[in-house]
C-alpha cells in the first residue's frame, strides 16, 4: 500500500439540507420556493428540441445575461452567471481572495463560507454576531483579504440595512467585498444601486429562492466591469461551459416574467408575516426575518426534539447542531396551508409542555 493519500486535498464538505424521497411531506427545510417557476419556463421545456443538445452551449450565456442586465438596468459586461450562486461564490473566492490576510465573515452565517475557505486554502477569521444576531460594524475594522456577508444573513434572516453594508464596502476599498443577496427579493434593500459607486463591491444573487429554480442551478454576480472580467478569466480557466443550453433559456424566461415574480414573492411575504404572528402567539422568539424563512426558538421546547418529531410527522424543517444556534429551528415559508399544518403541530407541542 502506498501513501498517495498524503497528497489528497482533504475537505470537510458542506452538508446540504435533506431531499426526502417520501411523498406527501411538507418540505420547509431548504428554503425552496413553494410555487412553480414562471409559466414561460415550462413553455421552454416543452418546446426544447433534443437535437439542439449535440452542440456546446453558448459559453457566455448571452440570452440569460442580457435578461438579467435588462431587469436590473446594468450593462451585460457587469453580469457574471454561474451554476447556482454556490458556483458564483466559489469562483469569486478563487478570483478575489488571494491575499495573505484572512478574509472575514460572520460566525453565524451560510455554512458554505468556511468550507470554500478550507478547500481553496484561503485564511479566514469569523466575526461574532452580537447576542441578538446583529453584525457589529467596528469588528470588521481590521486588516483583511476580503469580506463576504449575506444581506439578509442566513440562517438568521436578519438584515443590517443598506447603510451598514455600504459602510463595510467603503471602509475596505483595497479588498473585494461580496454581498450575498440570496434572499434579497423577500424584503431587504439590495446593494445593486451602489455597484457604480464602489468598484470593490460584488453583489451575488440566485434564481433558487425567489424565482423557484433551485433545480436548475442559476446564480449571478453583478459588479463593475473589471471585477466581472477577472471572474470570467478564472471561470474560463476552470470550465468554459458551466451552464447548459436548456438552463440558459429557463433562466431567461424566469427573469422576463416580472409580474409572476412579483406575485409569488408577494404571497410568500404575506405568508411569512402571518407565520410570524402565529409563532409569536405560541411564544416563539425570533428576529425580524426579511427572507423566505424564520429562525425561531421557544423557551419551553427543545429544538432538536421538535425537529425530530416534526420529521416523523412528515414536516421537514432545518436544525443546526452548532453551539450558538442549537436552540433554533429554521423554518422555510411554504404555502399558507402548509404553514397552517406546521402551526397546528407546534401548538400541540407547546400545550403539552405547559401542563
Ligand atoms: C441558498 C443560498 C445560496 C446558494 O444558492 P444557489 O442555489 O447555489 O444559488 C447562497 N448563499 C446563501 C446565503 C443561501 O442561502
């Protein structure tokens, strides 16, 4: 037996939320959209000719890039697309996080950030959120190789408001600051209007949540032309054809249907606010979520236990067995009926504990 394993890149992988095979479950564990994608997406699938697949896709995904640029009022040269924002962020790490100083991100945040740092051997330091899960601006005043932070944060659902993130970008002109806006469409204030003011600001968004296309894997970054050019160079040096021909058209169709998008997001926000009221009535404690999920704890309930019990009832939520957040459940906002079933089940558990 040789010792080839000494030369292996060993990583502790990110653990994605469960995708259960059982039918008739209520799936509130991976922040998917409960509504189907825009009708135009289905139309693209129906019309697509299999014979087209013999050709390589358009490496620059022009139709999709143009639809995104048009929607946000930016130039196509300011848009980068990838296979989910996970791919976009991974490429951004490779491209922008090459300094000697550690990159910074919150201690409680998207659990992929430290995985990429480990994988790409980027030094990093996590900056603790305060006890109410808010980020503290002055804690980021230190030499660093870059910053990545979600607006709003995950899994807390909390946003710090545009002024906070702007200040972060302004105070670090010599580093790229990546604002991960995976959930921005559910009520946060996007940083997109500031991409021409700050040449070190990269805003990343996704079609997975607000546009109901998690299964198609589409993410994008918007920033000044120079940032995008550097990202493209790295992407083309890695895999030129990341996005397939069908997905390019599915994404275009989803982006073009603005009315449908608005309607879906509106329904989810309404259901979220209803769910907040109900959770509050039951005694749950949570921050003011501007996302399609609520991160909540209950003084009398054991989160790990509730997670298991709900799972047995066919209601899947997310639980993170990590020190500062082990009392919390992350509950995705589904359809109103699904949330009613969840609330009814939680109500029984709360009542059982109080008598
Ligand atoms: C869901 C999510 C992503 C990744 O989404 P993709 O499906 O890869 O586009 C990135 N960042 C955060 C904070 C997320 O919650």
